[in-house]
């Protein structure tokens, strides 16, 4: 049978888990990727995308639930689009994440690899995030039950997460299980205050409205930052809302706001205004302190970040005599974490503000053997740069999901470090890059780390050494 878009296929058994949170079925020797199911489910599915070698589908009816299923903690599961693996027990989440890493290296990199170490589980499988961002919407997503409510009784204003694939629709969140208290209370209080005071929620289609976003950042140091993003600079209601939140939640140590009148939600190029408290929070990583500002990048699972970086440091095997290049250094977290065991650490990052944070973090921890540079990696990392800063003995890579630019790979190969420690949040692009490095480096060690329980995302650390 030829599966066509829109076709419904009944009684399909789900047999395995695939990448990106999807699962696998096979019908007439054609692989079908299905969202929202787990191995062992038997479902009726609807084909939504047809490719030459595979199909994509969604479940429309469950005929039998898998014996391995567990009840999701979150009432928004299946609609929100986040935490798509809540229906899988945690031990199986770990199994399939490790499988993702192995499959990527075997099928994409296609290089010889040692046995993959058992994935490091997260201490907390809920309430582990230190940062969450919510969006205000004047026209929120309605569930099937809410659609039955008369229009005159519907509250269309909402504060929550974007529905997958819908830039203009936001699911109103009652409780999120990803960030510890008082995160939910702050979000709910902000929404209620805005409704009671007739503040306009943002219209994501017409791009108008007063309230755009609220972000909540917390730290192991028991500090709390709340960031408000306003669509216009209306001072009186702006200040009143922030005063309300500060008075209701005295735990807030940093109240920040942005004025974003642009037609997109990116505030990275906007000025951060500190309304009350400090302009930062302090995060702890073992015995180190890191200054985290409104726009700073920091790993969202603080406790697990220490385990991730400890693996990277262990793989680097530093003796105190090495020059280390930390590429895609961000705010210098890894650079500062390994600096005490190195002769010199050179950090490179695209974002200038992140580099300024990295310098501050070195100073905060009395680290004097780091230097940081801002700019495009492929432009900065030249032979002249290496001659100026010293030949690297170890290169640590922690790129974004897109991986390492091919020109950077070429420069790394020319610089010929003894070791490459590659930290990745995307096993597929990591495997692609490993294949390019394979001509001169072999894979020695592989360590997956679970930073994001209840999701399909996995971090992985690979040690490569010279052939």
C-alpha cells in the first residue's frame, strides 16, 4: 500500500524511538516517524508528510497503550510540546538518549568508536531548570474542551509557551514542572495582575501590545532574577507592575526590564534596565562563582552542568603546562573551570557581551591565566591568531546546535592540538564534525550526559586524540 498524505492507517504498532522525540513504526517496509507515542503503543495514525524513504505521522486514536508508559506529571502534556518524553520512565529515557549518541556516531560519523560510557543521569528529573521564558498573548490557544465554552465566557488572554509550529498561539500554563518555586507563583501573579489592571497582552500577529514576555532565572546561590519585556515604554504601568512583583515576592534579588518595539521577540541587541536589586545573579559551579546577567548564557541545569564540565576537564587531562583553546566559550564557564589546571586558556566567542562576562567571571574567581576574544570563529581563528596566543595543546569545543563551521575544522586540523574535547548538545552535528576531524584524530572516549530530563535532548562529550 502506498502511503499518501492524509491517509489513515489503523492498528500500527510503535517499535522504537527515533531522534527529535519521535518514535518509529514500519508499514509495508516503509519507516514512519510518529509523534506523541512510545514503543509498544498500538495506534491509528494519519500520514502528514511523505518523503521518498520515510513518512511522518500523528496518532489519531490509541487502540492499546504500551505497558512501559508512565503517567505524565504535567496536565499540559501532549499540548505544550515540551517535555515530550514524560510518558517514558526515566531509565528508558536514558537508554534512548544513549542510543541517539551511538546511532549518530555509527550512521553519520561512520568512524571507529570505543564503547560508549553509560549516560550520566540527572539528580533531578523535574524542577531542574534555572531559566524559563513565557510569552503573553491576547489570543491564546484553546483546548478542545475550552472550544465548547461560549465566546462571551472565554478568557483569551494567556501567559505560557508557544504551541509547536504556531508563532501566533500560546498555551496558557497553569503549572510547569521544570523550575522550582516560586517560578509558577510569579508567572501566575503577573498574569492575574495584568488582567485585573487591564494591561494589554501582546498580539503576536499584529505585533502590538504592552506585555510581551516574562523570564525567571534562579541560581543555586538562592538568588532570583525576574525579567520583564514590554512592547512600549509606558512608564507608570510598567513601574507599578514591577513594584507589585517585588513586593509580593521579596525573594526577587534582581528585577530587570527591556523595551522591545521590534517586530521580533529577540532582545539580545536591546539595553537591559535594572529596576531594583542587582543587575545579575551569582551561580555556583563547584567552588567557582559565575556572574549571570539578563542576557548571559548559562547551562540551564546548574547541578548537572558541574558533572558535564567535570567530564570535559577530566578528558583534557591537564597537568598545568598546557595552552587550552576554549572555542564557543560563551561566558567563559568551561574556560574558567579548567583554568586552574592549565598554563593558559584562550576563549573565543561570537557575542561581545558574553566575552565581557567571561572576563568578569575570571576576575570574580581570581583567575589570571585566561584571555578572551569576541568575533566570528572562522575569522578570528587564523594562523596569525595561533602564532600570537600560542600553539594549543588542547582544544575544547562547545558549539551551538549547528555544530562547528568547516573553516574552523580546517584551522583546528592545522593547529594540531594533542587532544580535542568536543562538548555537544546535538549528537548529529557532532558526529558530522567528528567525521571531518577523523583524518587526523581518533575517538578515544565518549560520555553522554543527561541535562534535560523529560525531553529527547542529550549532551555528549567526546575525547579525540592524534593518530
